[in-house]
C-alpha cells in the first residue's frame, strides 16, 4: 500500500475550501508527513489518517504556511502519550525553527525528537525505500523530496517451475527470493530460470514550493506520481517567477519532458478565480495525465504490473 492524503492544497493563506500545505503518505502502514501547515492535525482527524504514529516529518522550507501546524501536532502527540521517537527533517535552519517552537511549550514532550538537516542530494535510507532531498528553487533555502522504493523480484513462473520438477510449497518462495533449489534427484533448479527480471518499486515526488526546474524533474524522471506546486497559471508567469513559484503550464511541460506518469497540482493561490478549472486547463495544454488536488483527496499509487 502507498496511499497519499492531501491535508492542505492551498497556497499561503487558508480558505474555506483549502487548508495550507501538507500531505500524508501511508506506506505499508508507516506514516510520513510532508509539510505541516496550520490546521493539519485537524485534517488528519477528519481524514482518519492517524497522527500519533507518524514516524517522520519532512519539511520543505520554513514559510509559515508549511510549518505552523507543527507545534500543535507535536503537542497532541504528547497528549496521546506517544513514546516512540520522532524524526524531523528539513533544510538548514531546522534547529532554529524548532528552538522557537520549544518556547510555545513543546519542550515538555515526553518522547524524543531527532532533528536532521538535509542538503540537496542527501538520502535518508528507510526500510525498503529511500527519501532523497532535491534542490528546490524558491525565495529561500528549500527542498523537494523523492520517495523511491527498492527494486522487487521479477514475476515468478509457476508453470515453468513445476515443469522443471519443483513441487508447490516452500521451494517456490526460495526460488522467488533468488535462491537455487536442489531436487531429490540431485537436479538443480536455478532461480534465474523461473523468475523474470527485477521490477521497479514505486516512485513519487513532492516539490514543496519552487519554480519549475529541470533539477527537480530530472530527479523525478519516470516517477509514478509527481505532486507539484502550481501557485499560478501561465497568465501570471512573471508573478510566479518573482515569488519563487510555478505555473501549472510550466510544471506540466516538465512532467511531459521527464516522462512522469501522473502529475497532481497543489498549492493553488487564493488570488485565482475558478482556480481548479483554470489551473487544470493551463496544465492540460501541455500534459494530459494531470489533475488538481483537493483537500482530503486520497490517491493509491499502485505497483507497476511489469
């Protein structure tokens, strides 16, 4: 399972329809939070994503609309008697931000918080996957993040294994794991003869706030899903550049160039009128498999059947 819940899809300011930035990733029951705008924990409660068991939080940068939900979330975890350590990652400035939050009372937490600053190119190794920090082009130090699962075994040819004399049972699992099997008659059945080529795991990318850049999309190339900001439409391209943001059309051009399978646009400016329709039309002029995120929207990223 790799489920993504959009906790907040607005840019800069909350509105009745859109909370500030945040997404929750549930990978095989492990909860990862990317950014934590104001009201994120209430969104988690509404969506029933869980919040006490979040194992790691990744902050793209330190503008308020991406972090102001964090002090309350940390405190709530404490109220629910969390004991497990919590890892928080972000670009330079993380320690200063957390020191400021401590003055709000979060220093009284009974669980351990481990802070780790990341630079572009840094890799966080986790169980069965990595998260890579990627340079973002914003008006202050900022990161995007790539979550990429390890390669997985190829497809097991059950019929071929039986044909070679392997009986259904534990030896099937051994062969699928890459182990060779010796039959009772001394014949060796090689894993490579009944297991196809290794298959890719899933790959998703989250941009945070950024101008659309080759750097981010190069690292995202071929991703199953890219979640990218689209604060403005192409009619507001100059404003997007000045404020360190992207246009929907610009992000879509990059998605097409780098063979992204699906693009979801988020962080929509409250300045836009009919924002969903205008952003979607702007992007679809360049790339077809694109949609606009809504608060509490969920998406399951499936394994590739190849």
